[in-house]
C-alpha cells in the first residue's frame, strides 16, 4: 500500500507540476561544482528551458562542436534541428548523478513567471529568469572560487541563452571530443554519455589571482604541450617514426627513400631567392625537398565517391581551405596521374564539411554514423585497389577543416596523413605524420587576395587587437582582463557584421602591432592567417595548437606564443619585446605571407604547394630504409 501511494504521488507530481514549468535543481556540497537543472522533458516544443547538466569537475570531459563561423556561414545551413530524447541515456545519467552527488539540497523553481523562487544551496544559488530566457548558476563566494575536496573550482558564471540554444548550428548537436565544460542536454539528446553541447555564452568573473587557477582547473584533463616540446616531438618523429613497411619495396618506395637521403644530405644554401631563410627550420633541407617534390611527386586521386560529399569543393567561408585544395589538386596536371601504379601518394577526395551537411540532410544525427560512412568508403577503396592494404593507408592522405574531421578520421583512417585545421597535439594529432591545414577565411572566391597587406611598423599605433564572438573558455577571460583596460589594447567582443563593421575590423588589424589569435571552441582560429594576411604579428593563445607548416617553418621567428594561463600578463609580455625584435618579426610575417595565399592558378611556394609539400615531406620521413 505504501509503495502504491508513493507511485501515485510521483505520477501526480509529474503530471501536475513538471508540465507547468516546475523544476528541480541540485547542488552538491562535496563533489566539485555541479549544477543540475531540470525542466519539463515531456513537452518537446516547450518554450521552457531545456534540461541540462552543467559539470565543471577536475576530471571532467568536454565537447566542442561549433566551428567559428559568421552569419553568412550559418545561413548556408538548415535552421533549427533537434534530436529526440534518448530515455535510456537520460535514466543512466540520472542514476549516475544520484550516485555521485551524495548529500544534496533540492530547489523547486517556477518558470511560469518572472518571479524567482530560489533557495541558496551551500555556496551556490540558482537563478531562473523566464523574462529574458537566461539560466545562470552563480556563486555567492567573493574569493573567485568554491572550495571542495576535489580542489578549488573557479567562480565562473556560466549562462546559456535559451534563444541561442534553440537556434544552434547542427555542429553543436553531438561530439565525441573532450572539453573542459561538460554539458549534457537531455531533451536535445546526444547519443553518448561523453557527448555534450558547449555553452554559447560564458560570463566570467575573475580576479588577477584566480585566472591561472581558473584555466588550469578547466584544462586539468588536458596536458599542455609547449612549443619546445612540440619541436622535440617533431625531431623525434623525423628520426624514429616509421610507417608500416611493405613486404617488398616497389619502384615508388625506392624513389621516396632516395629522396629522403638527398634531403638529409642537402647542400647548404644561406639565402635562396624567393625564400626568407630565417623563417625556416632548415632552409637547405626545405629547398632540396621542394625541388624533389616538383620533380618526382605523383598523386593519384580516387574517382570513387559521389557529390556533394566527394569531388565538390566549397570555395568561401571558414572551411574554404579543404575546398580550395580539393579543387586545385583535382585540376592539377603536374602532380596528378591517372595510373595509380605511378603514384607516391593517394588522395581521398572527400570534404568533412560537406559530409556533415549532406548526412544531416539524410537524418544521420551523430558522428558515429558519419564515421561509419567513411569506413564504408575506405572498405570500398581497399577492396577495389591493392594500395591501401599494401601500406595500411600510410601513403594516403585526407584534407579536412571542419572541427569534426579529427574525430571522424581517428579510427579507420588513423594511419593516413591527416591534413587538419583542428590540430590539437593533446587530442590525437600526430606531429610528424599529420600536418596542419591553415584556416583561411575566404570572403571572395573570385578574388581571394582582396584587401591584402597592412601598414608599416611605424604606422601601427595599436599595441594589440582582438575582436570576435565569445566562443570557448579563453576569450571571455581575455576580455575580462583587457577589455577597455588600456588605450593601446583594443580587445573587443563581436563587431557588427555589416560592411562598416568588417571594414573597421580590417583597419584594426592593419594598424595593430600584434593581433591576438585566441582559440575558440577548438584550438584553431582563422585569425592566425588573417594576421599574416594583414601583416600583423600573430599572438597565438591556444595551448596544444600545432601551427600550420610546422614541419618546415620556424614560427617563433615571426609570431608570439602565449600560454592561456598567462593572459593576465599579456600586455607586459608584449611590451617586453624589444622594438628591433618586433620589426624583425613583422618583416618575417611579410616574407612568409606568400606561403599562406590561395591563387586560382597555383604559383610556386603558395599555400597549395606548401600543403602538398608538408604531406610529401612527412611521407618521405616516414619511410624506413632498414
């Protein structure tokens, strides 16, 4: 009888309370910082806030699905898309939360009015305001953090706009990647417990003493790799890393081994025409390698695959790099051969961006289905041709700029040379095998070099400039410390998207000494190439980011790398750089600019040739002569 009464009470509460916007909110006292917000899961089209679990834990995982895109890029995608609830996952998450939360206090919040019925839970207070559609988890601590047995969790104000959440790009629906803020949406359901939806807006309340702790706590799951460590990994890969050796060496294999020997014993050159020696790791090796590539390299492009996923390039927007390379390689007669037996490398001509768009149109809603699609393609190629199985795919390469490319290709294509924009050394990007694809934001496919160039050093009065959306966790902290703090530091949020705003953005870059390239949801950002485009010294704030053309370029000769934890010292670091060193770096930016430009008809040392050279270079040094 008691059980029956309990069941009836629960059913009545579910029927009469939750449909009208009631919710539970739970905040633990002992397990880091966890906030559970529950609203009505029954009404799929309810205007009430969606169910979310915000978890900032020292051992938390993360997800980052959105690429950095402007309104024009988003307009190319279908409007709102929502996934149906996965009840099994929902129950599993709730059970696990029940096991981990321990002692908790419960708050019932009414969404039906702008009145807030909230009860303080420990050091936290939940607020829900239906009038502006914002949910906030705020702390009552004034010392920048919440003490727990898991360490100090920063006093970060996390807020998500209901309006923004309902109009997300499809990229935000699911991801297998890790990220410091774990957000599990239960009525915009993902398909795995690790999948998460990243917050669109993050408000950060920090003081100078807590910034380092804030970033280190958010990133404790991920080991930060310094530039010197990346250099060491590259050297190690060139000396010791070797790919799967075929049972017997063919003519093309012997040609690659011969090229490797010639590159290693390249004659010394100090100042070759058309190249800036100081910007290269070893100008002699690069020059010899490039010459051999032009003379020897042959590429076979698989004909299999149908448009729009295969053989169709998108020439504008933030993912344009993968489209430009595809178009130029497929139309190239110097490197491309029709007979695969003559090829040293094999190109898999698919676009991860177009794959994501096309498969979502076919109601494929998660990365697993997209990865399975690519696996089937690889199986087709391996069955039809002998080349994949001969080397395990190590002489094959792919090019992808979409955020998901690294995840989609990490299993069945893991042996391939992956040319990726999302080059995170802490998330599977293999220095010395994979290579970084520059994020080139192309606004005009007809004239990709429009507005090229900037002011000379003497006409750059602005010390540092940044403007952009608050994607990820780094940018809000950047603005917290430097927005409107110093007259020579133009650190701004998003600028207007009209012509006047875009012109203002360009002028800031052209008139600034240093351009801040702060990571977004992932490690890459188009601002790196934009800085070079406008001849502004890039200041890269993105731990674990492997910069483009890393195999051959000495990035420290023309750019500045600042760790995320050092954002509070940003201005002091820049001011400490001597003027003569800045002038030298700015000269280096102008000299390497040619290597980051697309041309409708490729020219020597341009971006098309440099990407192809990086693939060639990595393949050559994977060859084992033993």
